[in-house]
């Protein structure tokens, strides 16, 4: 049996994919099984930033182990063309007030431009409040992907 290896993505292709998408999946080391959830992300100053609600399984898992796997993809519905990038690294809650505020504002701006207010529920907000309610004054946890130990980008054969 012949094994076909997927072509690796070039750096520019990876950058285009990352800037062209806004949702990712983050896999956490769970108790008995891995735990995976979708997140809106932004790229700012060369790093990924995410909003976490301050309740639920992900915060408990993050406290136990900061190591995660982040996956971002783009594909055609029939999978005739696909690309995905996987990052392995550690998450860190952003404590610096200026960095946190800057990330919150960018997440709100991108949400307002590209996402339905229905998606605010994933952030723990009511859609009636609108994206302008997503402000640094609210109890918003911002997390940053740090210490990336591995990055792999693969794509469909051409």
C-alpha cells in the first residue's frame, strides 16, 4: 500500500489562512478524554488571542494544564481543496490591562464586522446587547497562546 503525504504549506500560505479565518478549535487535555471547543480568535502583534468565559470546563482544564493544540482550517464543502494549521503551545491569561483592553476591542471590532450578534452567546453575552457591549470594563477573560512548540500546516494535493 502506498502512503500519500499531504504537501506542507509555505509560510505565506499559512499567514493567508490565519488572516482569512476567524474561528479555531482548541483541544485541551481533559480528565478522561481530550476536550475541544470552538473559539473566535484574533492575531495581534504576532500572537493569538481568545476570549474565554470565566466559567465552565475550559477554565478548570486550563488551571490544570496550560498545554493546548489550536487548529485553524479552510475547506470547500466537497473537500476538493483544504488547508489546516495546527499549533501546539501554552495558553496564558492576559493580566496586563492595556494588552487585555486592546485585545477585547479588536475581538469586538472583528465580531461587529464579520459575525452575527447570535455569536455573542458563545461569549456569554446576550445578542440584544450587541458587539459594543464587549468592552474592557466587563468581566472578560482574555487568553493568549504563548510558547508555541510546534506549527504544522498541511494542504490538499494540487
